[in-house]
């Protein structure tokens, strides 16, 4: 199995090395990741300037850094390395759950893999800082990959780990709340600015990704590329004039 690994935290993130070390147990690994952090970049692609890449070994792995977005990295990696079987993205330093999935660069890399007709799996974790104990998380990453790479064939998965998982659960996306807000402030010159921050969210629905994390479970959420609201579309078709 050929496994392409990317992320949005940048190629030097300890999370990408931890993921590569576990993924190497399942196949041949190559890393293609942004040269700088691209968090919250979403599914942006670069079209106004050329992309380039530079070989940058990470640990014992063949790795390349790219002057582009997570989606760029996956497209370039798949183009340069034939017969890729699966795209893994992460391990992100922080969760990607609920409505945050809309602007997640981590999830975008996995989605780009799915768009290219490959399997895409995004992995994120509650991490306090870059010096976190990744060895504690690796067995849980191994358990999840062992199940989703061998027992299932989902095209797109979003996986999130709490700090100390006790088990994992299959979940749905929590879309009831949006936890982002703009906080105003003033710089030293007296000019106003706005900082995007995160609000705590309570009263989450059971069996969602957010509920799982709050209750100590790793969350695995199957996603799809088609975001059409099929129920509303059917209702619109039923009410549209005929003839």
C-alpha cells in the first residue's frame, strides 16, 4: 500500500512525523506537506503562481515541502508519485470537529485525495503544545488505521482523538453550533483589529463528533463530497411547476 501523508500544520510539525511512524506499519510512506503552517486554509488551491517543492527528509521518511496549501500538496504528491492508495492528513495539533470542518486545512487534504478518487483520512487530536507525548497517542492511531484501512472502504473519514482516549466511536458531524467568533481589540497605535477565536460549546447532541470527544472517545466520522441537501431538493422538485 502506498500512503501519501500531508497536513496543514506544516512539514516540521511533530504530528506528521508521529502519523508517518504509525502509517509505515501499513505500507510505503511519502510525506508532501506545506512549507509553513496553513491552518484554517480550507480547500484553497493555488492558481495565480507556480508551485515548487524541495526534498526535506523528516525522520527516516522521504518528504517534500511545498510552497502551497494542503490541497496543493496532495495534488502535487499524487501527480509525482504514481499508484497512491490512500491519503492521510495530520495528525493536526487541535481538533477538527463540527462546523470547523468547513475551514479545516487538515480535512481539505483528505478531501483532495477523495476528489482524486483515492481514500482520504484526516486525523486530529487534542494537543496542548508541540511537546505533547505522541507515544501515548500512537497506539490509538494504530487501532483506528488498522480498522479503517483493512475492514472498511469509506472514501472520506474524519478522525479526532481526545487527550486520553478510552475507546473510539463512529459518529456524525455536530452542526448544531458554530464555535467561532470575532473578538475586537486595539493595537499599540490605537488601531482596532479583530481576532478570530473559539467559544466553548455546550449541550452537544449525543453520537456527534463533539459529544464523543467530550466523553473521552476518539471520533470517526464518515463524510461525503456531495453536500447537496437531498431532502430539500426533493421538496423543491415536488413543488416546481410541471410542463
